[in-house]
């Protein structure tokens, strides 16, 4: 559904009127395309005090400079910040440059893991999170600000994350914190098609976000299996055929769903599992019958748990594999009339945090989640007007996201080089003012 307010503010009369009335002025976001693959301007690399890294920042394909009047992105190494006094170095580095960052530019702060033995270091490093979340709300003009925490001094683990955050692919990701493990990242044979030779399964792929995820994974070289309920067969086949993918009409809540998935895969093997299937049955808890509660829990959570367990147990998910589940900011902040949906999505977050370290240790598989905010889909188009407009405007970008924003974040988590990203919940919400 078109955002008419966004289109209106892009006109001269719209800009004039909204400024006079003090209304939000969303900037058109610069998203990735083959013609628009990188940021405008070079990457400005700064250090606050003494770096805690044991090597140079990885090459992410951008020209790097140490001074510039109009950077496309700013990378601040704050890994050595270990006291309240050191925070002055963060201000000194960022204060002169934040106003000059190009529209739709990026600011990323590199931090260190909070020390359990040194509360001064922990306080200073946690302070970076408050800085990043606040600065993300100040920047405007489509700019984003994020924090990447390294648990080891080697910066190599951050390569795929920095490539994503310093690209148009992260247009709707801001004010977020990602903590990376010290795992050695894998380099794909073909950087332009990093998923070449890999098999991916996307549930709920007939339309909307699922179809966008399938399209991006196919773009990145994966052989995609598109799964959705038999009732959506026509849309599912249309989506799969357009991507030279394979349609798999199947109810994910079926007792034999995992077995049927494994039987359909070439060699019974899978590299990327994207849990996107989900339903809503909204009603206030006092008015919600048991069947509306259980149907949402069954599809959104129980089926995810059962399918994941079975595909890991049988070895269908190969070592080096990726599991990406779809949570929601509703599971983080709650939402009126969605106790069932919010419970199911909060459950996804619990699964990710618990399963991730064990799946990595036992199976060599990472487990992460994306948590979309207000995304422009047929489902949100049915939301009442005033609630829909609030959802669109109550974030740092003052607009709704697009299915492609969730798809790009999913592809980043599915990337072969994203092995150091594990147990993370990445909000794709434009830095929603609720729960972010």
C-alpha cells in the first residue's frame, strides 16, 4: 500500500506545510539495487583513544579515509574505551563529523564485550549503547547508527556485519546492537553470489515478506525451496516459478512436516532454514477463545521448535548452516489485542538465545532472528488508518519498512561469512520508538 504522506512530503508544498506544522518529514530511504550497490561517499575511520583491536579493520569494499568533509559512513573504533573519562574521546571523535554525514549515510560504533571483572569498563561500554540509540534518533535524513560489540580483539569477525551495515541493504536497521563471537568467518567462493551451491528453505513464502526473502536468497545464489500452506498453492507456485525455485505446498504444523521437507530436498540436505510462516488472530485476551490462542502458538512457535529440532537431530541441516527465525517487535514491546502473537514471537527470541550456543557447538549451525517493526504488507494495509499511520511514523525514519528490508537482513544472517553472528535478534524497525 502506498504511503501517501511520504509521497506528499517529497513535494515542495508538502515540505513547506509539514515544516510549518511541525509534522514528521520522512526522507526517502536509499535501498540496494544493482545500480545503487554502495553508499555515497567514502568511509571515515576514527578511533576513540587507544584501540583494543589486534589488527586493521577488514576491507569492506569502500574507500577508507581518516578525514573528509562529507563521508558516506563513519566507523568509530571504541573498543578501547574502558572508563567514564574515556567517553570524552567518543564525543571528541563524533562531534565534529555527525552533521556532515551524507543523507542515507551510516554511523557504526565498534565496542567491546562488557567485562564481568571490571565494572568501570562495563559501564563505559554500556554507555556506548545509550549513545548509539540516542544518536540514531537525532541523525535524520535516512541515516542510521548501530553498535557492533566484539567478544574477541580480532576485527575479522565483523566483516560481514560491517558490509551489511555500511550498505543500502541496511536502510531500515538503526539503533541496534549486535554482539559477535570470535568465530573465524568463512569467505564465500563467489562474493557476488555468496549462497551459490547452497540450499535454502523459506516458510510462508507465497507472498509478502516470505516471497521477498526467497527472492533475495535466490539473488544471492541459493537454490530456494518455497514452502506455504496448500491453500496458497497458486501464489506459492507463482513465486517459485519466478525465481526458478521449488514450490513445496505443506502445512508446517503437520506431524510429518520435517520428514516431508527432508524428503523433498536434494540429498536430504539443507544449508539455510528461514522460519517466516506466521499468522495473527487478534483479539484482547479477555475476549479470545482458546482456538484463536492455540492456532497462533501452533504456527508461529510450536511448529518452529518442532521443525528445527527434527532437522538438526537428523543432520538435514548441514554444518555451516544457518537458521533465521522471524520474531517481531510485538514480542519485545507487546501490542494491544495481540497477546497470542506477542507470546509466540517472544518465544522465538527465547528459542534463539537458548539454542544458538548449543546448535553451534553440536551442529556447527548458527541461530538468529529478525524482528520486523511496521512493514508495508497486505496485513498492515488492513490495519485501521490511525493505527497504521502511528505505526509508520513512530520510528526514527518516520515511515514503514518494506519486505525487502527484512529480506536483506535475513540474507545477511544467512551469509557464509556471518558465522560470528549467533544468538542475535536483529530488529528491522527503523528504530521503532516502542521496544527499541
